[in-house]
C-alpha cells in the first residue's frame, strides 16, 4: 500500500514539471529537471527515480503528449 502511495506522489511531482514547460525542450533537460525535483521532494533513490521518469516519458510519447515537428528534431513540445 505504501508503494502505491509513493508512486502516486512521484507521478504528481513529475507531472508538475512537465506542465510548467513552455516552448521546446530536450528530453535530457526534462529528465534532469524531473530528477532534481524528485530529489528536492525527498525521493532520493536515483535508480527508482530514473525508472519512473522513463516510464512516464514513454507513456507521454505513446499518448502523443510529447511530440516533435520532424523526426530528426531533438526538441520536443508538450501538448496540453
């Protein structure tokens, strides 16, 4: 039960970082900001943080919430 609550809190923190994004951004910059925010909120397990961030970003890509204009672009945009 505690793991589910912890994961929910992690996702809330991760979503807040994405929702604040304006304009284009690289995935590395986004991942760094998410990881930094999680550490600031006392989620200090780096491996777990990276796994959750990776899963969240993959889910957003599959749901077309993150997109890039051209396949060769390195910058993404967030679709609200």
